[in-house]
C-alpha cells in the first residue's frame, strides 16, 4: 500500500530510548524534503517533552550523585562540578526535541481544530481509542491526537502510517480510512522504502561479501564496528549463589559472528533505500565472552541490613542473538558501498553466569604497606 506520511506516538520514542541521533529514530531523517511527510500530533510533542524533561532531570541527578561518590573516593575535586545544579533542564530538553523535529522535517498537527462534539461522542459511546471497560480519562490525550491526525489526513487526502504499540491506536486505525498502524518503527520504515526489491538485492550482496570475506576491507570494517557495538551493549548480570549477588556491569567481547539465514537469503529488513545510503535491520548470532564482578552480601536479621561477604569475578562464553542496524554509504551513485555504522537495536536483556561465590583467596593487585624507612626519616614523626 502507498503511504503519504508517517507519524508516531510517545511510546515509540520511549521504546527507542529517546535516541534521536542513532538507531531507528535517526532513520526518520531520510524523509525530510522527500515525498513521504513526517507528521506529529501536538499532543504527542507535548508528551514527549514532558517525559524528556523527567529523563533529563534523572540523568542530571544521577551524574551529580556519581560526582559526589567520585569526590569521596578521591577521583574528583569538589570545586570542579561535573554538572551544574543550575542547569535549565527544560531548556536542554526543549533544545534536543526541537533539533530532532527539525532534522526529520516534522510537521506538527495542531489539535485546536478537533471538534469537541467528536471527542465527547467517542468518550460516551465509547469508541476507539476509548475502551468499553475501565477508566477512560487517561485515554483523552490519545483520542485528541488520533482525531487530529485523522482529520488532517482526510482534509489533505493523504494516507498516514502510524507507529504505536498502544491498543487504542490500533483499534482506532481499524475504523479509519486514512490511518494504518504498525507496532514497530522498523516495520513502518521497511514499508516506506521505494525500490525495495532492488535495494534488498544490494544489501544481500553486501552481507554475502562480509560473510565469505570476498571483500576483506568491508569485512574487517564491519567486524570492527560490530565489536565496538557489542562492547558498548548494556546487559544485566544474573547468577545463582548462597549469597545476595549483584554486579555493576557486564563487559562483552566479540569472538565471532554469523548472519542468520544463508547466502541466498539472509534475515534482514530494509530500513532505508536512498541512492547513496542503504540501511537494514539484520539478524545475527554472535559468540561473545561476558565478564562481570559480583559483589556478595548476607542479610543480618538483627541489624536489618546487608553485610558484605566478598566478591568474585566470573566469565562465560556463549552464543547471543542480536538485531543490528547496519548502514552502508557511498560517495556517489554507481560507486562502491562501504559500511559506516553498526548499532545494536535489540538483544538479550540479561546473561546468567551460573553459580558464584566469594573468592576467599584473591591475589591483590597492590598491597598497601607501612613504609619500612627508619623512624627518624619521617619529618612529622611524633616522639614516643
């Protein structure tokens, strides 16, 4: 089906971690000044801003807390704050959101023209996005957003593809002649690609060149970018223990990888198909080494607190499934494509390291010892 515009809800921005400069959200930039328009309801913009302010404030407070701990440990100085507490959180959030909307060429659909009678009728019938069961007050923002988008699409005779995992959005779209909804942004981006068949053949050929190493430079570059993406991927650490065991972070190291599928048809979805830029969501299986340090403690029922019981570093090797967003670019039409970016867009949320227990005989990296210099060599020595 031919679509004239794409839109999204707040949930889509949240599920993509407000990552405006990378991942699928950044791929919305391909539609700027193109035939497919990007439209966003005024309600959605306001909700995104509200959530972005909260996220920015949390980041600032977390950075301030980390800086204080660094000062306590002697890693930072109190007179050189990492982040000023006087920073204007709303201004920072507004700047990021305004820049993103400008970069993707978004048109903000105002809600002032939505007839109040339509909104009231939808609430009392009820009709989507209002549900027949439960309290419907929380659904008013979605209802206003959807009615404004549907009205805009009808007045302009444009078919709009929406992105939302919300059931209300899906139910509304089923009754609309102008709005369709997909749950994932990657699926929507794939549907909007022109010349998709030709571009998919090119991507398949590039993946084959990487897989069989027929283009060594492309393969080396891809593996280097993938290794970097894997090492920066955040995943939780789980473990079984007689103690309460917690790990701060997991370090991942890429050993090897393979694309899912075969050289006839690897598993991928086309995300962007410009003349000099191709992007695809590709399924891979990676062999990785995971390492984490677990800090163990025992609950003291008398003091009602946890007592440290030691630490242990554990490592494990295994196969992990990932979905990556691979971007290929070339300088001019007819030239050779090169891999320019590899991002992990989906993967496991946790890794289980099996059974762990404290290491009771560690080999210290450095032992703190009292100086063995003669006592009279200490200038500040106090006589006994």
